[in-house]
């Protein structure tokens, strides 16, 4: 059997901007009609986004929104979510799964709708990533993850602190600034249209609603003495890993890790961070800094090592079984 070869994709054409006849032929008729109905909305916003940029762009805002855009990326959540697990055991795993579902569902809808990002030019795209043009625009994954996380944090603040507590106000304001910075930044940077971020916001609310209202049922998986539900989830994820490697990787890590931690006395003792409440300030500060420095360093070291191992192990397997692959090639649009 001959080796499977993929055709190359033109590097100078953004995702979703090919000839309309291509999408009419590739998509089901009702998907194609839905896409044709939404495209004018996205296209109509392009000159307004360009005008907005010409009106309010400054070097300070450019740097601010470029850097805050990182608060909605995989790398940020790779660092932030484990930190939540280290210091907060009750809701951290739920937030991690909500973020993973946000990446998966928004990516699924993007590939389903095939809608382009705002045209550049006339819009100026500001991004630290060179691969963003390879992805479709609707809905905004940054908006989905940031808004869902902000809603969860606001609900948690309302539940945990009294109305006159300053911590309640601080948490709500921090969540609001975080979400607004990321969402408006996507429009300011020319990476998404208003339609994109509205779609991301709707998806974010749906994910938040399910995670918040069923959080007790979700946590019962980790509190259960039986490991069977975790095994079932792992098997489902392994069977569906081809749909989204990142999403399935989070699921395979969160559920067995969370279950084992809940049934480990040492792990639970570490999550309670007793030094913060029973020790002097220097000792508590040392414990927190040790967790942050050693934990984050371990994350990056683990990522580097596993990548090297995968690059060494996987190519021979793909060649041996003649599996389709895109070596050093532009992502599918």
C-alpha cells in the first residue's frame, strides 16, 4: 500500500478565505448555507475594526493587549491551572475541565463553521503567534476560556465571601478586568470580530452554567471509592484522542490524578497548605514560593522531556504502520 500524502496548502491564504465554491463543495448544504449567512456579518465588521484601531491604538495599549492575550493561551492555562490545584483542591479540577472543554468545543465550532478572521489588511493583526491565521475565527477561544473562568470566579466569590467583605469586591473586579482585557484585546488586536467574541461568550456561559450547577456531581467522581468511573473516562478519552489531543490529555491527567490525590493522605496534606495557617509568615512564604518555583519548573521540564521522547518514539511508529501525517506542514484549514 502506498504512503498517504497530503496536498500542500497555500501559505498566503488565511483560513476561511478560499473560494466559496470550495466550501460549497466540501460542506453539507445546510452548513454551507449557515456559513454564507454569517460571513456578511463578519465581513461587515472589518472596516469598523480597522477604524477602531486607527482611532485608539497607542504603543502602550499595543503592548498591554499583546501580553494580556497570553492569559487565554494554552501556555497560561498550563501554568495557572496546576497552581490552582496546588493551593485549592475543591474547585480547581472543575475549572481545569471547563477550560479543556472550552478549547475543545470552540475548536469544534470553528472547524464546523469555517468562518474567517477579520481581513488583514485593512485590519492590523497584533499577535505573538505566527500560526493564528491557520485557525478559523468563530467563535473566539480566548473569549470562551476567559469569560467562563471569570464567571466561575465571580460565582465563587459570591458564595465564599460576605457582601461587605473587601475580598469579594477584589475577586469580582479582578475577574472582570481579566475577562475584559482578554476579550476586548482580541478585537483591538484585529484577531477576532465582535461576532466571534459574542459566540465565544455564549459558549462560555453554557460551559460555566454546566460546571457550576453540576460541580457537586463532578467532584463526586473524585470522592468515590471506586476507580471504575475514572477508568471509563480514560478509555473514552483514549478512543477520542484523535479529535483533540490537548483536550483528551487534560482529561486523562485530571481524573486519575484527582482521584489518586483525594485518596492519598500526603497529597491532601499538601493541598491543605497547613503552613499558611499554622506557621509564621516567613515559613508560609517559603512554602508558597517553593511550590510555585519548583512546581512551574517541573511543568516546563516535563513538557520538554516528553516532547523529546515523543519525537523519538512516534516517527518510527508512524512509518511502520503507514499512518497519515503532516510533517512540518501547514495546519489544516
